[in-house]
């Protein structure tokens, strides 16, 4: 072996998310039965699986919107299980996009995007505004800056929600079925924005039913069922030669 | 005949005192209601519990009893504590209004979808930021119509302060009828003045609802 240790360390992928033995129960129902995985910097991981498999709950545990019962989650260097961790600091580093958009209806699009940077990160108004305009350009909605969200289509609202999350300059982005509530004709515009984000090197975890997106954009696909990761691997392996019979059964229904 | 020159000034003075009472107890009641409405929406059980005791207790007893209690009973329990008629009237109505406003605010906060709260939290906002910038601005809009409805009811409830001797519009009318022995004329004027106070509030509510649509 001739490689220099320090060189190897620099080249080794940096884990942005590390999950060990994650358990979560709602009452008597155990929805996560021990999840172990890692997501490296700039990696795009898609989580697929039948509804009720625990995919969304798993994602929501990563920014502690959902408390978990056992296991550890380390995200962007923050240990979520440590009592000294300030959850609000963690969440500044972790952007989240929801199935139901959850844009703020009482604020214009621009104010939706500048709110958190100004109030949470204390970014000056002018800078927050510039950042918001740049993000609106990126998601193709710069002409909607002074419009209220109720005037926008679902796809446009979701793109605002993505811009809002990006305005905090997160290190990891979590997408919880971002296109499941959209009309079919607006799904594409949201996926295009997400794909561009992935190409820029954003670390992304995407819970999705869009198998085309997962195949094309993901570096790795996790198949979950009944609260466990049943199978994981490169998209081609998962979609073309799934090893586990439950993966095969699921894919035969959705593809 | 009803001598307007003689009897209108005391009636108008009573109306002004009624308006003063409504403005002060309306503002104080809204503030109390906001605090207890937020407390009733709290995730901390003890806070929720304390707030719900206040709300349910006050809503369960007549405003008349609240006024009589503050004015006559409190000084018996604590001899150093005595309140003037004005302070009693304002305190009584504020405590009463606070309980109802708290229910209105609690309901309005509960009407905001959970996703709004989650989105604010996911952006790193702490509780106060979330309430201040995301939840309350939306809840306030929902609260306005029922709050206006309650305010109109408060105009009428305020007439009960006459029993502790606060010279509001109702008591001014009673004093005058004892002098002029013209209850019909006097109470028609009193009723008209109450209408003049409460109708603009209804108009305000209608204007607000039209603005929303």
C-alpha cells in the first residue's frame, strides 16, 4: 500500500447524515424498527417504499420534527440525541420541503423566503432580499416575488417552498414526497428544480414515488418496508435487479 | 314632556362612561385573552391546565356575580383590598372578556394547519418567532369576526356594572327616571344610545368580512 494516509482521509466521503439503530413507535405501532444508514456529502439518496413503510417518519426524525425512541442521528455534525444540542441550530443546517408545501399564506412570496434568514440568522434585509431574488430566479419564479401564494399553482408553491428552505443555506435538504400533492402537469417543474439542485452538489434525501426521478438523479436508493431498510444500492441495481422479494413485489406494482 | 336640555347631559355622560368602560375592558380583555389563548395552545401541560381553569371558571359564572364578588366579597376576605366602582367595573369586565377572548384565540390558533408550525420549526424558528411571525398573524384574521361578535355582547353585558353603582348609561337612565317619572321616554333614549354604541362595531365587522373576500 503506497497511498498516504492523510491523502486518503481527504478523499474519503464525508458523512453528512449518520443514522444508527433508529426506532420510533406511535403508541403500540412500531413504525421504525432499527434504521441504519449514512448519507455522504453531495450524495442524493431517494427513499422509496409502500405507504406506511415509515419513509416519511424516518425523514422527519432527521430534523427532529418527530421524536424518536431509540438510536442516534448525527446530521451536519450535530448529535440529535445529545441534550446539549440546540435543535434550532441544527435546523438552520437542514432544509425541509413538505408534501403540502406549507408556504406562509399571509406573506408575499419574497417575504416567505426572507423571513427565516432575517429573523433566525439575522441576515440584513437587503442581503436577504438579494438572496431571495437569486433563489427565485433559480426556481423560475422571479416574476412572482410580490404575489401572495394563494395566486400560485401547487407546483409554483412548492418551488417557493424549496427557495424558502434554500435561503437558510442548508447543508442537507430533506424532501418529503415533494410532488405527491401536485397536479401531474406541474410535477415536472418541481423535479427539474430538484435535479438542478442535485447537480450543484447539494446533499439530498428524497422520499418519493417518482421512480423516474429516483433512477435518473439518485446516487443511491433505499427501499423501505414495515419500518426497515430492506434493500439499498445504486438505482440501476435496485430497479433492474432487485434482490429482495419485497422490493421485487413493490417495483412490479409501481413501474 | 321629556326635557332634552335637562336630561340629555347626564345620559350622555353615562354613555361616555360606558364607552370608556368598553374601550378599557375591551383592550385589557383582549390582552388577557391573547395570553391565555396562547397558554391554552401550549405544549406544556401545566400551562394549558392553569389557563383552562381560568377560562372555564369565569365562563361558568355570571358577570353579575364576578362584579359583586370583586366589590363586596373581596374586601371581606382581605380588609385592606377595596376597589372603587370604576376599578371594579373595568376589572370585572376585563376578567370576563379575557376568558371569552381566550377561547376565541385558542380556537383560531387551533385552526392554523399543523404544517405551518412544522415549516416554521424546520426553518429553525424558536417558539416565540414561530408564534409572532407565522401562527398569530394568521390566527388573528380568523379571530376578528367572533371577537367582534363578542364585543357587541360586551356592550350589553356592561350594563350590569350599574348594580355596583358605577354610573354608566343604564344607571344614568335609572337615576333620571326616578327624577322625571318618564320611564318610557327615558329608556327609549337609553336604548337608542346603546344602539349608537354597538352598531358601528357591527359595521366594522361587516367591513372586515367584505375586505377578506
